[in-house]
């Protein structure tokens, strides 16, 4: 990377280890601390009082707001100082007091955050999490270790997600929810403990899903969570009916994937897929 001083804007109160790698046009504000194994991509802005440590890389044009703490050791009793990583993609907004930790050797060694995502104040991304692109974590969301969040998922404020939970693409988690089961793609869930409340219809409409696609997803949802037969039988039935529908097959494949968690299901009387 090009570390020519005149191509960066570094406040005189910032402490930057000589081993850090800074790309072109990086901005580092007052009282920031940047560790020896940190890589900042082109146009990254670290506004003030931010601490970035560990083997951490941040992609181009990401903005980190005051008092965020990125790349510190995981909150895991088995961590013994292994050189694990935090990898953050491009064009993210990381607001005040957000914390993101490096991975663990037991969990694959990398905490991975995608691109074009928005992390509101006070969020926590624990060790070994994987977040895909266009994710929104609202204020004070806490993700336990090894959580996987699909693209365009939106997690409401003050919600907590248990370790190893998977949240599917385009899912919406209502505020103040406790999520301890996997959430299928396109679902709307809420509550403590969270239960499914239909599909994320508002989100799907905002992202340009057609009426026909939404109708198919609703029909598939209703069949999957009806009372007839076993889940395996219903999965096979819906897969046969919608084998060419990408969205429905996203749900089928998600449920069929191996997981340490069960699937979040609808509350009684809410299996028709018309919520949202």
C-alpha cells in the first residue's frame, strides 16, 4: 500500500504504530490509536477516539465514528493470543461505541464483515461472526460468537442473537428480541424468545421484489409452516412446487443446511405468511 504521508490526513494527537499500513487518502482524527497489524484501505475515515488493534483490515471508504473499538481480543475463555483476524469490507458505516472482535482458532480464525453495511451505536459483533453485505444492525444489537447474518438482513435495536445462530438474507428481526434459533430468509421475527411473524413484506417491497415473487414466497411459507405432515415432507412438497423459484429455494436450502440450532417457527395461529 502507498503510505506516503502527504496522501493521508493524520491528526497530531493520533498514535499510529509504524507497522500499520495506510492506503491513500486515509483520515485519522484526534486521539485515535492504530495498532501494528492494522490495514486501512483507500479513503477510510477514522474520526476520533477510535482504537483499532489486532490483525485487522478495513476496506476502502469505510467510516468509523468516535469511541469504536475494533480488532481486540475475543471474549472467549479459550483464546490464548493466537494471531486471528478481523476483516471488514468496503463502504461501511460504523457508529459510536461499536465493538468488533477478532476470531478464535477454534472458530476458523476470522471474524468477517461484508460491505455496504450500517452498524448503529453500541453494536457488538463477537468472534467468528460472518456478516454478508448490506446488513443493518440497529442500536445496541449484540451478536454472540459464530453468528452468520445473510445479506440485507436488518436487526432491530436492543436485540440479542445467541451464538451459532444463522439469520437468512432479507430477514427482519424486530426490536428487543432474543433470537436463539435460526431465522429463515425473508422472515419477520420478534419477541423474547423470538417467534416468526410472517415474512418481511415491507423489506421485500422496498428492495424491488415483484408481487408475483412475494405471492410465491407467501404461499411457500404457508405450506412450510402448516400443521399437515412432517417438516421433511413439507420441504419436499414445496421444493417440488417451486423448484425454479430462487427465493423459495433460498428458504428450502437454508432449512436443509446443517446447523446446531433449530429453526425459528411461527407462534400459534400465525403460519399463513401474511404478516409484515
